[in-house]
């Protein structure tokens, strides 16, 4: 059997579904092929959403434990954790969101959603394998590859032991581990390490790099490192020569510390989160001229592969790997296919949030990146210890850094660590995308008492120091 369509979309996550729906709503005949259990991709089923559901429960638990600081007298602060109820709440939310996404997509007459595996045969044809094994052919004019990413498994002895979990497996673990050892102190490791620490796990983190959150602004990384130590999380950076051995009801992880000394740690479970790689295997790229490697598919500035009628979006392109980044790319591709005016996403104006405790917001360049590019820049800072809203909220630990070009005063980076940082990144996104100067921030009237005031205070202070005697 052969099907025909204007656009074939391979992958029903944030890099594929938005484009499929947009193109169908604009009159294109679209076939969307998803190999998983539903629309949503890694973000919905294995990443952003389930991890934040667990984090929300941990956050509420912390709030209860801090009740006395707010003058609230509870019968007991020794609050138990019903893990099965947390897991059930997670599944309910995921199912609800998946069903809602599918229902919305099914309302578009030009969009056909197929569960199965699609592999390219050529630049205009793909083979579809259905769940029952039946094979069909799809002829298409254009295609979008959005197959996402998968967890990396580094060549460490014992890495595939059943008690060594990746970020997907731990989100469905049947109990809270008494001792959890986390290999990898990137965003996923930090977020989940803090979550399980709050739930009562004894957490230790091992990181090969010299600092946690390696791509983060160094000053914020250092601050969060200290905060995590205060929370009772053990952290070792600069480690090497990992080796994992099973023992009884747990595992022992052997490694060399930063000084080269042999060390070992016992844990009930190991969480290994050493990054993710593009899902490029098994989708027929070798049958086309598309250039790719394990880091991802190569595309031009318009997200076209070496086959101009085939685009790619999201994690399958490699770093950065964020759902909102994939969605922005997906929607840009849809407009380009329709011949509409479009501004493709720029990495230097992307934003991200690390849902640590406290949260960290990232937009644009760090100081270190600005230095590497030879940019003449200045920094406006704000310490949240002086902030009214942060004090009222009970956690005033944090710092805002605005990086801007000295001559043009254009904002090129925003980096913030504070409880509630996620909600500040909308303003950061607008500043960077619009290329606005810091003078606009200083003149804007920010409501009081809010965390957003930090932007204006930081800029006014920096400008006053740069130009004494001038407003």
C-alpha cells in the first residue's frame, strides 16, 4: 500500500507536532508518524513534565517543613511521602496531556496521525512499519525529521546493571532509594538529585568536569554548588576511571577523585545522566544525501538538510536540547515550507531554565562566552538578599547578572539564580530577541514588590557607576 502527502513528519514531539499542525491548518496534507505511545515526545513522557511533577511534590514538602518560619503551627513537621500517590498523579497528568494533544491534532482534517516507525528510502519516499509488522510506502514532497534524542551510556563497566537507571527509568522507580549516587551533574542530574534529596534519599553526585552544570555561568555554578552542599548533597567534581560493581541489594561505584586517589561509594541505586545523543539510527538517513553523526543531523540556517526538501528540528540536531527550542524551530520550518516570512531561532537568543533549588534561568551569552568572542562587555548585577519579594517568599539567596555590550549597551546575556527564576525568563527572552539596550530596562516601570524589579535596579546601579553624576 502506498500513501501520498505534501509533508511527512517523523516524530510527534515538540520538534514535529507543532509543524504538522501548523501546516495542516494552512492547507497542507500532512502525515505525522510517531513510534511511541502518543504525541508529546521526550518532554512529555520522559523529561520536562514528569520530572517537574516530582519536583513540585518535593517543593510542596519543603514548604511544609518551613511552615514555622511563616508563623504557621502544624501538628507535626514530620510529613510522610506517599510515593505511589506521587507516581499516580504523574501518570494522570501525562495521560491527560497526551490525550489533549491527540484530540487537538485530530481536529485538523489535513493531518493524519500514524503510530509506527518511518524510515527514509530516498529523498521523497519512506517506508512505514506499523505495530503489527505491516509495511507501507509513503511518498512525500517535503519532510521534517524530529526523532528526538536518547540517553547516553558511556563505556563504563557495569553501566547496564538493572540498578543503574537513566533519567527515564528513575521517573518510574517503585520507591525512594535510601542511597542514590548520581553520575553526571548537568541539569538533569542536579534537578533529580535535589528532588530525591528532599524526599529523603542520601544523595552523592559525581561529575567528570571541574564544575557542576559545566555550561553555566561560573559564578552561578559556584553558588548553587554551595547551596547543594548546605542541603546535604555530597558532590565530587573532576573524577575519572569509573567502574560499577553489583553487591547484594545495591552497587559500588569505584572512581578516582580529582587528586587521582582511588575512592568508592555504595548506593542502592545509581542514576546515570551523562548527556543525551541524537536519535539518528534506523531512520534511513544513509539512503539520502543527509549528513549526520551521533551528535546530530547537519542543517543550514533554514534547518534544511543536504536534501533541501527535508528539514530537521529539535534534539535530533544536537545541542541545545530543549522542548521550547524544538517548538520554535518546528514552527519556523512550517512557515518556510509555506513560503511565509520567517525568522529562524538563534542560539544566542535562546532561553532555558534549570529547575534546581533555587531555580536558574539562562539566556544568551555568559561572561566566559563573551570573553571568548572578544566582546567588550559590562555586567549589571543584583543580589536578591536585598529584594523585598524574595525576602517575603522566604528564600532570598540568589543573583542576577545582565551582560551587555559596552558601546551599544545591547543586552547579550541574562543569568539569574533565585527561587522563581523561571518566571523571569520571559522578560529576558524579549530583551535578547529584540536586541534592546539596558537603557530600556532602566526606563521601564516594573511592579513592586516583584522579582522583575531586579532587572531595573541592576541596570540603574550599573549605569550610575559607569557615569557618576548622571541619571
